[in-house]
């Protein structure tokens, strides 16, 4: 199929542009991405809603993808535990070619339509879980094969793609299609398409975690305290919530290990 993400750029003779012209034109294209995401909000809402329901029943969230798309899934999954305090295996990102492909491309890994299910089976994926395929082109065999195998086993499936009517979207029960158009650099989907996927992933897991009760007010009350910046942030959050002084708040945070637990303990006194 002809994909819009592979169509020729609206710009030509890039090498003849000045640095400022290159930057301005890339920026001009980037500004179209949020509007493309906005058009997909109803689709994103459906995927969030079903994911929340499955995870409330004890399900997990899995991402599969190749190349840039796979890396974005791994990043989003890896950021959920420190941000929301969830177990490390509650959101899992899997990239074609294995973890080594995060840093170095693995040739033809994305072309294996059987490998995704093999990779997912290592985590004992089951019908309680949700599987989201990420593929800018919407044609990646690794992702298509994984989604189809999951469907056959009654596992909830979704996707994030940047083309209309793609095989990946057809294989997903809850497709999200963000149509970003041709790239400034023809076919370089790490650019607009990658930006769109990152925006959707940010929306997706943040919305899911809010609805799972992992946020209070507008604060990350379950965040992991993995550095001094986060400890200080947590201390300030406790001070604002309880009115206590900084020393007492810091002591309470150290004792209980999370903002939520510290505030709950204060309120029970």
C-alpha cells in the first residue's frame, strides 16, 4: 500500500537551504502535529477507556513496535514506574530485535511476523491484558503479526499509526490513526510521525494512570523518590497539602517513602 508517511516531502533541495531555512521549515511542519493528534482524540478516548477497565481488573499494558516506534514504546513504559509508582511489569515495552535494538538497529527484525508473539509469550500475556502496536507506517509485519495473534486469543488490541486504512489499524480493535502527512525529510518518520506518537503515548498513559487513581489533584503522589530533585518535589507537595514545615515534611517523606503515604499518615493522626 502507498503510505502518506512515505510520500515525497513538500520541500526540495534541502542541502541548498541555509541552516535557518532548514530549522524554520522543520518547525513549520512540526506545528501541524498537534492538530493531527486532536482529530484522533475520540479514538484515543476509546483506547484509554478500555485499557483502564482491563487494568482495574489486574491486566497489564504491552507495547510492541520496531525502530523509532518500538523505542518510543519502551520509553513510555519505562517512565511509568518512576512517574506513577506502578510495578515495573505493569506497562511493558517490547521492541523488534530485543533490547539491543534500542541503541542499534537490528536488520530485518521488523519483517518477522511471528516473532512478536514469541516475545509476548515470555511475559505470559493473557486475555486480561491490553496490547498496543506502534507503527508509523502501519505496515510493520512484526506489529501486524503480534496483534493478529493476540486477537485470536481474545486479548484487547489497539494501535498508534500515522496512515489511514493501514494493515496495523485493521488488525487492532481500538486503532488510533494520527495522519501527519509527508515528512520534511522524505520517509523519516522519527520526525513528525514520531512526535505524534510521543504525544499520543503521553496522553494515553497519563490518562490511564489518572483514572487508576495514581494522581491526586494534579500531583504525582506515587512517584518514586529516585533523586534529590524528586525528594525535594515530594517534600514541597507534602508541605502544601498539610501546612507543615519543611523539616517535618521531609522527615515524614523519608519515613513513609511516598507522598501519598506520608499525607495519609498525617491525616490519620
